[in-house]
C-alpha cells in the first residue's frame, strides 16, 4: 500500500491575520508558512524586531528566514499580486471615467441635435416653408433630385 500523497502547500492569508493575535509561534509553523508570514509582514512594513517579537523567536531566525529562497519567492509573489491589484483598480477607475465621459458626450450630442433642429425649424418658419424635414429624408439630399427639377 502506498503512502497518501500530501496536498501541495498553498499560501494562507489567515495565518498572517492570526499573527496579529499573537496566537502563533514560529516553532509551530512549517518552513513554507514561516517564509510566507515573514514575507507578508515584511511587505506590510513590519520590522525584523516586530516580527520576532510577535512570533516569539529570535531576530537571527527571522533574518535567516528572510534570506531563504522560499521567502524571496513569496516576496516576489506578493509584489506581483500588489501590482496586479493596482492595475485592476486603475482599469476600474478608467472604466468609470469612460462611462462618465460617454454619458457627457451623449448629453452634449442630444443638446446639439436639439439646437440644430430648433434652428432649422425657426429658419423654415421664417421663410414660410413649414417644418424642415430631416436631411436624410429631404428630397434635395437624394441622388437624382437635381435631375427631377428640385434644386
């Protein structure tokens, strides 16, 4: 009978949150969890002394963990995650700004179309011709209208 396969390690944000309650000690953590917590707290601005005090371990142990390859990978992953979150936030802000600008353009277009229509109507009434048809429906805008004697 073969031994059951272990589940691959995954970062756990709950561990980082638990550190704030002082309920974790460095000696109770696995190697990857140590690296993840030290990297996370470092990114959050914690000093080596604050991390050592919170996890009840020596400064030297925290400094050693900071130099481990797993911690460097965790730092890189946290930096990439932060950059992606910032990029996502920027895109969301741009999308909202574009929506606001599009609404403003539509409002301005409606206003200008209304002004144009009012101007054309007042011009037609001043000439005594009655309402002016929309340019796409007016006979003088169609091909061949000049051939039919309409100029």
